[in-house]
C-alpha cells in the first residue's frame, strides 16, 4: 500500500505545487478545500474539511490560513485566528480520536517569522526566543496548537515562512504591480530585515522535511541570505528595469493599512539553521538569483 498525504490548503499557492512534488515521491494525495473539489496536479481526490478521514494517513500538511496582508479589523483578526489556530486544533482533535496504530506519522503545519516580533539586526534561528506583538502572539498560539499532536506520538514540523516569492503568489504579484507602475519605494527607513524565500525552495524544503525524520519542531522557511527592505526594493527595481521611487513613510503606511503597517515596518533577520544543518540545498540562496528566475 502506498503512502498517503492529506493537504489542507491544497488549492492554495504553496499547497498546490507541494501536492505534485509529493505525488512524485509516491504519495497518494488528498486535497482539502471548502468546496470539496479542485483542479491541482498531484491531487487524486478532494474532500471538504468536515469529511476528512486521517485514518492510515502518513502525513498531514496544513497550509490553511486567511491572507494577513490587509487591514486588521476585529472581524479579520477573528478570521486569522480561526483559519490558523482553529483549523490546527481541529486537525489535532481528529488525530487524538484515532487509535494509536492508525495515526499519521507527521503533522507539517504552517507558521510565520512574525513569531519573532521586531528584532532589529539580531540573527534569528529556530532556537531564538519568541517576540512580542499581535503576530507573535498569533503564531505562538498556532504553534502551540500544532505541538499538541506530539502527545499522540506524531512528529510535528512547523514552517515559519517569511515573504514567499513566486509567480501567482499574492505577495510577489502585488510587488510586481507596484514596481511596474513605477511607484515602488522602500518602506519606512528601509533598514528592517525581510526574510524571503523562492516558492520552489520552500516546497522542496517541505518535502525534504517530510522525508527526513530527524527534522522536527520549528523550521525557518526562509532563504539563507535575508535582505534589508531598502536592498530588497533596489534589487527588485533593477530586475524589472525600473527606477526606485520615493520611500513610503511609516506614518503614511499606518494611515493606509492600519495595524498591518507595523508588520511591514518590523524586521526579522531569520535564517534556516535547521534545514542547512540537515543538508538541505537551496537553489536560490541569493535574492538576485530568485528575481532573475521569476522576472525572466
């Protein structure tokens, strides 16, 4: 009998490409979507969240989560929490109700570098302490919900992602539109660190972590060489053949985006220590190489 994987968020930006990679590794992939249907390479069947059956499943991947790059109203904060912490708790509850021999071997769950808060120039690996603020609190609760699966003999891996660069990815497509329109500039003073990763490296790192049983706990899903916002802005403009426009002051960001502006002005100099120590090889270590690949 082949290996089975269940992916929450299989129709999303990261989860879709991940399904195809897992299928190549011999996994039969079930996709979970609100409609119970989809069209994603590598997914052999679809189910709705309420109909998920995790019996005899080898791997559960949870990439669900409402987009956070918007105004953080109270209604949105409730949605952020339910789509992350709520979904994770439901997965772990389903695991807890299974007999010991029928439980998944691994829960690979989402998280974010926002857990570190705003840390200036401090180099942050997976053993660094958590930070303060709304995102740090949300991510900490998200990870706590996932780690409870360890009580039932399940290996837990939590990918702390930064800015994921890839075609059709929300973050990158928004950046392209701004810079192609000639209005892209650094955010605030531009000194804040931006942990980034090419989506191909992120998906490959996830498959690597699924297959490598020595990887567990928090994993920084970021490239080895983070960039300051000002340098990121300049390199993206150069890749697109555009001028760097005037900077966007912090107060203007806060007027436009509310509390979310704080996340854009905060920085995390996060590095993927656990992945590199385990022998994972990044295709795109440098931002210039990632941008060359994505902008053609």
